[in-house]
C-alpha cells in the first residue's frame, strides 16, 4: 500500500473537474458511486441526504462512495424542501438522482422544475430499467438487470449456474460509469451551447452495451451463445483459472502463441507432446494436463515461477492481498486516507490529478459551509 495522495494545503486545483458543481440526491448503489467518481476528479459534490437513517443502514463515516463530498440534509416531503433543492440546482452544473421514474417529478425536483431556473443544467438519471419501457416502474437490483441484459448468462461454468460478479458488472460498470460518461459528455455540450439536457442512464442499457464485442463475435460465428464454451469465458483452457495444492487459484491468460509457449514451458510441460490448442476438441485434454500441473504445487510456488515473465499468469488475490501487491503499491493503486485503506482516484492525469480531499460525508455535516459557498441560505432554516 502506498502513501496517500490527499489534497494538501496550498493546492489550487483538486482535479480535472475542479470548479464543477454537482448536486447528488441521496440514493444507494450506482448513483453514489458515480458521484464519488466525479468528486474524486475534483468536482464539488453536495449530497442531499434525507432525514433519518440511510436506507441500508451502516456507518456513513465508512461509506467510501461518499468520500470527497459534502452533505446537507433536506426533507423533500416538507413544503420548503423541494425549493431548497431547486436553489442548489440553480447554482449547479450537474444534478444526479436515482429515483424510480416519476418520483422526482412528484417531489418537485424533476428536470423541468430544476432546469426552469438553470437551462444549462445537466440532469443525470440513474435507474435499473430506464425512464420508459414495460419494466420502468418496477423495483430491481443488479442481479436482475444483468440477467435481463444477457450478461449474467455468460459468466460461470458450462455445467453449473451463472456466477454473480458481485455488483460490479451491473451497478458500477453498466450503471455508474455510463452515467458519468453521459453527464460529462452533456456538460461539454452545455458549456458550448448553454443548453443542458437529461441523461437517462439505465443499467440494462449500459450492461447490454458492454457486450458489444460478443455480439460481433456471434455474428461472425466465433462465439457460442452458451456459457463456459468460448475463448474468453473460461471455456478455453489457456484462458481460465486453476486451483493449486493449498486451495489457492492462478489465473491464466496465455492467448497469444508466443505467450502460450512461455506458459507451457514454465508449467513444466513439453509443447510438442500437447495436442493442438487451436482445435477446441483438444481443450478437455489440455485442461486436464494444466489442472494436474497446477495441483502439484502451492499458489506461492506458482506465483514465483511465473513472476516477471510474459506467460500472462497471475495469482488470484483477495482484496486485502491486492492492497499489498508490490506493483499496486508502487503505483499507489491502493492508499490509506483518513484512516481507511481504499482505492486511489482513477484514472490518472498528468496535470490535474484526482485527490482524496475529504473523508466520507456524514449526513448534514457541511450544511453551514454549503449554504455559504453556494449562497443558499434556505439550507440553514432547519439546521441546528
């Protein structure tokens, strides 16, 4: 783990989005992560929390998706609450919300309400099913979105159930990253034209978009629409994961012939005695040979064998092991900030690097400062 790159006194630029103002209407999952990414890159993100406990509970001081943000508490169910949010939106560049379709409108903080006083506002909407369509009004979670988009069917062994990739594939890859891409693209347009717009970021759309490569391979006949039987889904024996004698795992990605030659040699096998890897009919025999070899030694032993080579083999590390890996330590991929080990901002910028300026925002902790900095005195009416 590397020393932290926390924002230091005297720095005038917090990141490439320094000066961009973002209002985040509190939610769970991909919305907060998208706002965290904008905050990591220097945006002044004000999270509008609701009174009471967070929907999923937990300690807000440990919720890293709220790092680099400031928080105010506004009750949108009061007569004054929506007006306060609209006042914040009038001073913002971007607003993010993750309600079901129609909820923001009913609360008086929908796109028309917020853009009436700020036509250049980019209004980002994060949902699972999107703003329209038969499923739009229904509840859902990551697992259902990636199942419907076809992505979940691709992950796992051919003779077992689909394997859940945590909520990385749907919520964060198909949701958060598409929302941030969308609002930043819309922000460029708004700054050029003075006109904002609504960004409809649906997890099913983003997840489906992530499968573009495989739709092309399906069209050319190089991908089977069946789990665990293809080049990149574990079906190929030289792009797969193998168990070691101590219960560990090694990840093999020796796709190219020259990398494959290094892999086979270091594994202790004679390439001339192995069947042709290009013929999928030989894959079971190759898998059996590789499985037996990896089972003959520990993960540490195989890590030492392959380290520093072009065999494209790596140990499967846990989260805590990853934080101590020498390459990630050298790059500062993980860092310690505000007493918590966490991923550093990404991606990296040569002139305006992202920073870790603030710990996770505790609800309402920054009401006075935001009221002053954003010139929204109504925030102070219910502040004690």
